[in-house]
């Protein structure tokens, strides 16, 4: 005989779950949870089993299936009792065990620890991608927790409430579960900002009767108008906005309570989409609509599937109120979000994969999250970058543009055609050469607006994105893809450089043997190098000498005593050399040296000498673009002396937002580091940027890097980099 608590749960889902097998499994899960939590009490003094049952009842309101209810009843057993995940799997199957495991792992995350916050967000988002029911259960779990926060100590109340507003309420909003979202927000605000909570609550209550009277009169007036217009099968409801939404407008927009236009709202529910527009026509014909307050979310739904017509109008007595018009199906989605889409129906075959696919089709942002979670490059990167991408480009997206075929693409505010191209596909972004918006050619830094129709022009001959694109792109996703492309490009270039160095050395030492992966593993696996390309990369970076590789290839070992003697001789020469340039050329006592003006090398830069026809030996940084054009036979090894007392000129380029004080701030910042300035050039661009070029004197690369790091801390500066002529 089932006990009273379980019977109350059965009564709650009896309207849509009838199969005896399902009810029996739910009862079994209840009994296991009750038995395992025996002796455990809530802070309120209630037996712990009341919590999982309360969570299950919240989920019943969303009409979830038996599997989700079973997982909800067991969601704390694995973490808080001796019941194991293997036992869950053996008794209820892998699917339910997977959901319980996901909820358990999220429950173990601590979001108030800054150091691990990004990783914890990442784990939550990935769990969400794996099975969305994990998050739905966790949201229901959090709702019951905030309903019972009054028994917690103040510091815990604040922490849980803050976490709810930051994480769980936005997730509920993104899933479209507005009924739960509103309750999470209002209950949490009571603990995060009690004075404002009670202030707003009191202001709502102060004229509640008067406002309810206004709503009643408006509803009666609309009913008469609809009957006169022969509109049938409609339902009209009235409401006052929830406390948190009013609080947010007062704090975020700095508005007085009296200035919030949509404090009162009337919801009109009809049977067909075309009737929505008919009803809108009647409202606008008989009330004064407020300009720029009409939104058509039926034609362009919100990312969480929300659909409705919104307009704000003025009644005859001067009262402003919002009107929402939608169908019955739209109203279900507005209340319960994605849950309204996959509400459990008996005699219908369910699979997690099918549900996930259907949700991804309905929720564009969820489809993007699924793709990201399957992208190894995205997930394996830094947690902060993955989280920023998801939160910035998906969860906070609020610009909606169209492809030429009419597909809606959502992007973050300030997004450009570059962001659009990479959202479609990485290859589209990498081959992009132009953009057309609303049948008009635009620049790549054009700011997209909701409603724009965007087309991307690509070319097979495109060399790919440039570093400038990183300044134009808004979304973390696009920036990540651009950086990946640039890194691969740089890697390929270094590999080619290393291959050329090795080829030259093999010719010089008359080595005919070939190099393969087996040779590399034999001689260089201790250096974590396992392939020929990895070896080329290390040679190109200067970490491994091409000469060393060829010696191993020829089976020769360099005489260690000779190597040591050479090193000692070189060190002695460097210690006693104080040339004007601070550069040493091995074997030459008084060479004619000159530092190249194109790259202005400084101590710490890898350098190379170029034997010119008129200026003796010109010293270049080995990464100088001009080095690629030099004849190999005229290059000579060069080294920095060990004791250098002079300072060297070099150039830096600073890009920031154009403002009158930026140049002064930069010069002040350089002077604060006691770095002499030789030349200053500044100009403003058409894109409202200021470009500042400085020629400065520094001791070495460390001093330059410290200066650049400190300059980047100045607000409004977007980049500081080494500059070349």
C-alpha cells in the first residue's frame, strides 16, 4: 500500500501517465529514495524524501515522462547515500543512470569559486548538450530549494539566490519555461536585494485594486470590440508584471516605477494564427498604439520558441498597458517552453536521441550547443573560451538575421558579416571575400541589425582571414575560428622553414638518406617529437639544430669535447666583446656591422647577419619579413654579446578608440616605465580608431614586453604590437 506522500505524486501525474508498468517503476524509485534517505532531514525538519518528491511534482507540471520522474526521485541518492550509479543502471537502465549521473555532477559544482567557475560552467553546458533533461531536473531542484530558502542561514541564502539569478533563471528563460523562470527570479531577489524586493512589492500592492480594476475594464472593452468584429473562440487574461522584471527595468534602465509602460498586460489567446493579426487590427483601430512598441514574435520567434504579437497601447482613461496576442499552442510554449513541445504522451515511442534531435530543430541555440559540444577543437580549448562562446554567442544572442533562403540566424549584438559567415560554416568564413546585406554590398565591419538579409561572397583563391578580422568579429566563435586558422597558417610556415633548413644542411653535409617517422621516433621521442612534421616544426622554431639531425642521420656523434671547447671560446669572445652594436660575428674581430632599420632588432631577438654590397654586415631579426628575400649564401650567423649597456631603438604600434586623451595616456604610460621616446606618430581612421606609432629605446626584449603589457592595461586600447617598416 503506497503511502500518502507517494499517493500525492501519483495524483499529480495521473492525468497523463496511466500504464501500470510505468507507475510501478516510479513507485520503486520512490521506495529506494525513501529507504536510502531514511534518517536524513531537511533544514526545515522535514524528512529528506519530501525534496525529491517536490522536485518530481514540479516536473509533472511540465508533463515530463516516467524516465525523467524516476531520475528526479533518485537525483540525490548517488551523491548523498550509499546507492551507486551501477545499481541505478542495473535496476532502471542506462538512460536513467545517465540522467542521474549528469544531475549528480552538476550538483557537485561550486559556482561561487572564481578560479573554477569557467570549468564548472563548461561542465554544466556540456551536460546540457548531452541530455537536456539533466538541466530541466536541476532547474526544478533549484526551484524547490529557493522555495525553502527561509530556513537557511543568511550567507547561504544570498549565495544560492545569487547563483540562481546568474545561472538557473537564465537557463529557464532560454528553455522558455517562463512560469518557473519568473518564480526563480522573484524568490531569489528577496534574498539578494531585500530592500528593493519589498519596495517593488509594496508599490505593486499599493494600487493593486486600482490596477486590477483597470485591467478588468480593458478586458470588457476588448470583448465588446471582438464581438462587434465577429471574432470568435478567444480567451482574455490580465496580469501585473512579476517583481523581478519591474526591478530589472528600474535598476538597469534607471526608470521610475511610474515610467514602466508595460506594468499591466492583457493576454489574448485565439485559435488560429490569422486570428492573431485580426485581433491586432481591432486593438490598434480602437486604442492608441505607442510608437516603436510593436513586436512580431510570430513571424520571427525568439530563440526559445516563444511566439506572440506584442504591442503597447493607451486606453481611454490614459492607462498604458501591453497586449500579447497568441494561439493556444503558442501560449503553452510561452508558459512551459521546450517542455510543451515534448510533453509526454503514452503510446508514443520515445528515444533520447529523437527527443534531442527534435529539441535541436526547435531551439536553434540548442542545436548550436550540440554542434559545439561535438567539436573537439571547441571543447578541448580553454574552458573560459568555450564558456564565453556559448554564453556570448548563444545564450545571450539577441540579433536575428536571415540567410537568402529565409533561415533565421541569431548572433550577439554588434555582430558583423564575419560573425555570420563563421556561424554558417568555418569554410565559409575562411573563404569569405565580401558581403551583401539587403541587396547592398557592405564592408566587413558593418554592424548587422535584426531583420537584415545577409549573403556571403566566397572565393576559392582567398588567402583566408587576416589578423584585422579579430578586431572586427564580435562573437567568440568567429574569433576562435580565425585564431585557429592563423595558428595553423603560422605552424605550416614554420614547418616549411624547418624543412628548408634541414634540406640545406643535408646538402652541405652530402647526406643522401631520407628521414621518416621511424627515424624521428628513434632519435627524438625523448623530446616528445614523434613525426617528421613535428621535427621540422622544432627545427623551424630553433629548438633543435638541423646540424644535430643530420649528424644523427649520418650515424655520427659530434665530439662532445670539441663542442664544449667551441662553446667556451664563444662565451669568452662574447664576454670581452663590446661592439657598438652589441652583436658578435664568430671568427670576425672588428666587422663592419649595422642594425637593420626595417626590423630594428633588440637583445633577446633571434638575429642573423646579411652581407650587403655597400653597408658591410646588416643585422636583422630572423623573423624580419625581408629575410625571406635574401640570398642564402649571403647570410651569416650572429649573436648578441653577453654584456650590453646601451639601449636599442624599436617600434611599437598601438590601436585604440579615437579620443582626445588617448595619446596623452600612452605617452604617460611609456614615461612611467622610464622608456625614452624617439618618435611619435598618431592618426585617426574612418572606423573611429586611433593608430599610434612609437619609436622607443629599450634595453632588451624583456623591457619591451613589460612595456607592452602595461600599455594594454589602458582602457580603450585594443592592441599593442611590434611594428616593422
